C-alpha cells in the first residue's frame, strides 16, 4: 500500500492540493472547541480534587486529549488527503470509542479498573456483531442515494464505514438505556448525544450523492455534529464524576455528623457517671 498516495473521497475536494477541502478541514476546529468547553466545566472539579489531595482523575483528562486528537487527525486527513493521514484519523476515533466504554464501565458500573478495561474488547465485539446488521441497510442506502456516484469497491468501503458508525450509535443507545434505567446523571447528555449523532451519520452518507446539486458537500456538517456528539458523551462522564464526588462528600458529612453525635452521647454518659 502506498501510504503517501492522495485520496479523493469527498465532494469538496477537486484537486490534490493542501487547501482543497477548506470547509471539511476547518470544521474540525469544532472538536477542539468541544474539548475546550468540557475542560472549562472540568477544571473546577479538577482543581478542587488537587487542593484536597484527592486522587487525580486521569481518565477524564485522557478523554479530553483524545477528543482534541480526533480533531487533529481529521484536520490532517482533510488537508493532506493521504492514506497515512486517513489511518491516523481512524486510529484516534477508535482509541476514543474503545477507551470511552472502559471509562463508562468504571464510572457508571463502579467497576475496578482491572475489570473496567474489559470495556475495550467488549466494544470491539459489540461493533463486530452489530456492523453486519447495519451493513445491508448501508448498502441499500448507498445504492438508492448514490446511483452512479459510488460503485464496486468504493460503495463497499463506504457501506463498511457507515455500518461501523451505525454500530457505534447502537452502543451509544445501549449506554443511554442503562443510564436512564439507573437514573444516572449521564442520561441527559447521552440522550442529547444520540440525537446529534443520528443526523450526523445521515449527512456523512449524503456527501457524494448530493455533490451535483451541492458542490460544497455535507461532510463538514458531519464534523460539526460529531464534535457535539463526542463533547456530550465526554460531558456525561464528567456528570458521573461530579455525582460520585457529591456522594462521597455527603457520605463524609453524614459520617462526621454521626461521629459528633456519638461523642456528645459519650460526654453525657461520662458526666452522668461522675455525678453518681
């Protein structure tokens, strides 16, 4: 495989130049914006944990770095349009998705990290199991929408990618169902993420089919909505962290109150004994 070969996979690209996909490239700044917005919400809790001598919550830091890396990888791909840049783009997305399931298992299921890591291969197995269910629908959609735009290997590759993303959306729905059933604070952000991801996937698939009537393409909109989706899923983890911290603070306050009551009773008992 020629890793330096130029790829022409999107409507907006008309030549192999560095700036041939300006909207597709610049829309990746949305991933950095999403990471920054969530970081602003996270830094206050992070500072409080550091000040109190609490254990650093590196999993959230890692998710934010991975979210920013997705923007960087996609920016490189839509600027350079090479095979190695595409591989980097796919790698960063895969890292986020797999690590996210491990963090969710840790935060929502309260598993120890030794067991939470099982979430990473679990995501792979879920995706492999769900992708074939979506692949047929993706192929039908490609044929119906693309006409002569996609055919043969290109159509198959596009259908495979769509089925993988649809499988990820299905996993997102499963996490939402769990959060809603358990009434976890992650439910609302995950619901908003699921709502954002569905139209983003549709817009991704419409990029080439609508190219003749909309030369700009729709892939940039996929980036914008996808950035919102990943920002919301990361925010869901932050909500779980805040909830756990609040529960610990409440438990500590209750423990201190019970200890004060016990001490007061002990003093009263001691005073009564001396008076006798």
